[in-house]
């Protein structure tokens, strides 16, 4: 090929470059300009004979005035698509402002899409006159046509090199464009898997509530070029000024910050710039930590303490605590900022938690909303779908199986393309693998996953998000943490622990809205469901589409019965009759094996195994468990109950169901054998409650004859529905209230009665008031102490402070209105408690009742206080008019 051929090819490539830059700039895609800077370096090196030409933004983030520079020939270039006088003026002014003539003797401006015919603005002339180097717009503002003219004088070997470079560069770009066209469809097909998760109700978008802390971590991990500012926020205003007074008192040398404040205003626009910036910030943090950490309480193991000049001086002793405290705060800020840097550089975001804690909801929302919103390329893989592919190459085959996947013979073919995409958009390419515990043959998949993680870790901007149930990870995948790539893993152990009280409240509302449930939750019912997501799911599925009214109590036994009935009714007709017997068989097998954590169903009938699989697919009643290793586990299905209380209920239901009027031998034997077992308390609770509800005398007798029945009764009395409460229960409650030897039982029962205001029920607050009324002074103090005390208290008077807090809280900002809305019985208890409050709180109590003068409830409350305690109450409320009592 001769010189003319090379020149013609080069001109063709240059024309295409100009066209693409103009087209992309026209739609606001100016990122092509920064890409072009690097693309031009090999060409400009040859045309201008600058052997050491480099992108100056690699040397310093946001290098002023120039983009490319060669310190050997001292030539610099500004590369821009804007060839206007204003742009040239700004470049010249910045060049002069930053004294770049100390580094460069010549400045060229390369106007990629064309220059002006002339540059005669007076302001530009003045700026050029201020330069200490020669700059002539006619000669030093050039476009690609000028570069082509210069090429005509190059030797043929250089022309050939430029021709080859441009040809390979455009071929690579064409390949990427073709891949990107297919990639959009490839990724769209992948994210369509989210719809499958919705259909199966593993992902319910309307009930997703942010786990704020984890989502914040994910934002930095998955979109660092947008959220790196969080690091700047953490370090803003860092300094030692507030330490100076204390250092002067201690006569210690002042600490001087060397932190470059320019790092806090830097705005890296590319991965390369971000990498340089992160290195600079990390280095700056290290410098400051070396100064301040020895003085703090957060020293690393083996790190020497700060040595004061005169440790025995009065000044040091006075200032030491304040200095160490302030230094600890500064150290924490620096360490937290460094943790954010580490989070950006991490390769794997690992989420492990127990079943039902929202892992799938979290990652599906992440893919569907956050990644889509920020146009972050993402490949979503529901791990259970890997079971349809060959063990050992499941992940590669899953990627290749996508009809829009480009040709690839090995995993690195795809990873290389994913990395190119990441650099094209300056956003990480995220691969999400949800629920790795759902892959069959976990042993082989563990090795495959390790190899996959290792491969991904070789690419700078491909990242993994992996979810797994905690127990599966600990038993089958924990060796991942021993691999070299483990240093790049960020692990979240429990999503639910990241939820605030406000988030939990929103979650309840979202569940009710999704399941079309009318009504509201109050008191213990709300607390139950807000803190137990599996129970919340069971409650909502049971009451889907109905009006539950105002729910104040959750009777789990009734809920479980209704839920199981509804779930079994959804089965095909041929499986309904065997569904409950299959669950009973699982319960009996667990009892026989004395293993309640896992059961193999290998020996179950085909129909029973099908029932089990249907329950497992739903993942609310049964779940798949980690199977045994080796040949024993091949083809086996190991299961357990997803919800421990439901397991205990089904075991108890079976035992009570077997009991008849003559005997309850199986129940008696179980209650004698189970103490110490994790299911004992639950099985006892539900056996007794079910026996009471069904009025099965033999089963009731078996429970009441069991050891430590009084303890179990106090634990479960709140679950006895009013309809089954009897005079015998009243007698038991009175006996527990009178038993001073067990403060814990008395507290449980008293607090239960305190919230039972319906005096038509057998067990209600009136029993508590009656007991308090009968106590003498010493016994009264002991009883109130039991109610408001805590075995964990170190301070013997802590109970009294809780009484004070109760009195204060009742008054609140609403004054007497807070009291008036309560029943007379509750107010009577309040008066009993208030007699033990501090004098300020007693004054508050008296004032509250004065403000409520004439209120019927207040008068009734005074009447409810018995003669034995009337004197104490009258002393407390000595200034309350006697007429209030007469109003009743």
C-alpha cells in the first residue's frame, strides 16, 4: 500500500470521527470528547514527534488548561469539540493562571469538529499578550484537517502505523457497537426474570421497604462515579483546630493537617480519574491517621500510644481525656472514609440472612429500580434456574443460553465484553446471583462459584452481588472467605437488622395494601408482625382481600389453622387429602429422630414427596435444607420447617389430635422427653392451647401434670382466648400474683392483666387492682418493684426510676387528656404505682388529677382503690377535692 492509500484511509477515518463527535454532542453525549483524548495520543505522538505524550488527567485529576502533554518536548494540547473564541480564551487564561509555562513551551488547541476562520476578539488578544510563551491562534488553534496536512510530510512508515492504528481502533469500535446493540436485548431478557420472581411472589414490589443502611452501601458499591461524594462529605471540614486549646493546656505540639482540600472539590469523570483520586484520598487519610490515631482510643493492635512530652504534668492530666475523645472522633471519621473507599473497590457484595428476611425483594428492587434508573448494566441470575444447566459450567451456560448473547467459547470472552461495556458507560457491570442455596449439588457449585468469583475479580469494573441463606452459606459456601478474592468481599449479615422503626411501620402498611387487607394493627399485634416478617406474610396471605377490623392480639394457633387450611385448599384436588397427613408425618419423623432442624424425605411416597415439593416451592411452610455430603445425599431432598413456631404448632397439633378421652400417652411421653430441646417451649405452648380450645380433658391433664406447669402457664396465659378462660385460670393467676418467690412470673402475669381492660373477660385488670388493694405497705413495695424491675438491673433503685418515667409519660404534652382516655381500672393502677414515684412525679400526678377535676373516670379510679391503700393514695392526692369521690 502506497502513501496515497494510507492518506486516503486516514482521511476517511478522520471524517468519520468528526461526524460521530458532532452527532453525539448534538444529543448531549459529551463523554465522547474525553474518550477521544486517549484515542488521539498515538497519532499526535507521531505527527508532532512527542514520544512521551500522556493524558495529563492521569497525572492530576482535572488538570487545568491542557489535556495532553509531553514534558520531554514541552508541548501541550487542549482537545475540545468547541472551537469558539470563548473556549480559546478560557484555555489561554487557565494556562497563564496556573503558570503552565514552567512545564510547557508550546500550547496547541485541537478543535475536533472545526475551528473558526479567525480569532480577533480583543479579550483573547489581551490574554495572549499576558502569556510568557508564544501563542498565535492562526498557527496554534488547529483542527483535524490541519493534522492531516501535517501528516502529508510524515515518512511512509509512520503513515502506515497511523493507518493501522485507526483501522484497528474503528474495527474494535464497530465490534463494540454491534455488541452493544445486542447487549441491550441481552440485558432486557435477563431482567425479565424479575417478572418470574413477581409471579411466584418471591418478589412483591409493593411491599419492598428500603433497608436504608444497606442500600446506601450498595449505591457506593454499584455506582461510584455518582456517589463518591459521600467520601468528600465525610472528610469535609476535617482539621485539628478544636484540639489546639487542649494541646496548649497540655503543652503538647500542635497537630497540623496536610489534607489537600482540593480533593474535596475534585470531580472525577471517568474510572481512570476516580482511581487516581481514590489513591490520593487514601494516601492523605493514611498520613492523618498516623498523626491522630495514636492519641485516640481506636488504635490498631500493636500500635503505640501517643507519648506526651510531660505525662505527669497537671496540664496533660487536665487535657488528656478531652484530647483522646476528640482524637477518637477524628480517627473514626478517617476510618469511615477509608471504609467507603474500600467499598468502592470491593468486587463482591454478599448478603446472607435467615429465610424470609427479604433478600430476593432487596436485589430485585435493586435491579428493577436503582440499576435501571442509573442505567447500570446488570445481569440478573435467579440461582435456582442454574439447575437446568450442566454442573461445573452452569454460570457460563446460563449466560450463553441467552439468545442475544454474542458468540463466546469461554467465560472470559463474556467478561471481557462486560468490562468494555463498563468502561463505555463509566459504570460497573453488575452480575446479581440470587439465592445460591437453591442450586442442587452445592458441593460442586461451591467450586464453580469460587472459580467464577476469581475470574470476575480479575476485571476492574465487573462486580458481583450474591445472596444466600445464612445457614447454607455457613455450611456449604464459607470456604469462599478463604480465597484470595475474599479481601474484595463486602458482607451484610442481616437485612432486617438494618430496618428502622419507621421502615417497619411502612412495611406493615405496604403488606396490607398489597394483600388488599382493610383494618389496622394495634398494640401487641402490631409489634408481633413488625418484628416477624414470616408471621406477617402468613397473616396477610390468610386474610388476603378481607377486612380484619382493629387487631389488638394475634392468636397464633388460630392463625396457623386458618393459614394451613387456605394453603392446602389451593393444592390440586389429588394432593389436598394427603397434605396435612404429610406434615404430620414430618412432625412424627422429627420427634422419632429427635432432630428438628432437618429431615430427609427420601423414604416418603411419591405423592408425599410431591406435597413436600409444593410446600418447599412456596418457602413459607417448608424450605429446602443443606443435604449430607457424598453419595448419601445424591438425589435426596432434605427439608425443615421455615417458621419454627409453625413447626412446634404442627408437632403439638398431631400430639393433641392423637389424645382421646382415655389417654394422651404420646403427649405425656413427648412432654417428659422434650425438656432441653429447642421445640419444648413451643410444643408445650401449643399443646396446651389446642387442648384447651378443643376441651380435650386428657390432653389438658397431661399438660397440667407436666413439670414446671406454673412457669409455662405464666408464659402463655396471654394466648388463652377469652372464650376458654375459666375460674381455674383465675385461681392460677391469683396464685402467681401472690407468689413472691418468682418475680419474673408475677411481672409477666401482672403486665398481661394490665392490658386486659374488658372486665367481662375472666382474666382482666380488675384482678390486678384487687391484688394491689389487698397488699400491706411492705408487700405493695415488693410487688411494684417486681413489675417495674428487671433482673439485669445493677442499680437496686432502677425500678423506681421506671415508675417515675411512667408518671411523666402519662402526663406528656397533653396534660390530663392522657389520663382521661384510660379506663378507671388503669387509672387505679396508675395511682398505686404513683405512690412510689419521686416527689416531683407525685406533684405531677396530683396536678393531673386536679386538671381532670370532675371527671367520672378519675372519681371511679379513686373508688377502686381499696381501704388498705386508700391512705397512701389520699396522701398522694391530699389536695383533690373530696367531691370528686361523691360524683360517682
